[in-house]
C-alpha cells in the first residue's frame, strides 16, 4: 500500500536471497518462530543507541517498547516480504525492506 501521492515501487527483477554461509556462520531467512529471539537480540544491540534512547525516552520501559517495535515491524513490514535474516543461535539479525516491497504499513 503506497502512501497518498506516492506511486508504488515496481517489483524487483532480482531474486530475494535465502541465506548462505559466511565465514563459518550460516545466515538464513527468518520465520515467524524467529521473531521473538530476533527482537530480543535487536534490543540488546540497540540498548545504548542514542536514537532509540530519544524515541523511547522512558528508560524503565525502553526494552519493552523496543521489543514491541521490532516485533511489530518484523511481523508486519519485513517478514512477509522476505526481509528478515538470522542465524540459528540468533546472535545476528538483519531486517530490511527488499526492493519492490510496498511502503511501510506498521506503527
């Protein structure tokens, strides 16, 4: 769904990657079962990020708010379009909008 006045992006002619092995670490496309551990890892990664501290100002609720944010974004805007990747141990997480994906629909 495009925002009002913004034309939708055309579909990408390129295939969406499904993962691979890089330096002994296997990266794979995430599934719904990966969302919770990925959100937890992203919260740890962004725990002291100045932008996240500005957006989620209440330090006592920041982790809970960031977890809700990352979870909703992955489930609503990225996972359905193949834009979430992780490792089996969830020590790594990558989330992005693949080329040709509709504009964000989340919060």
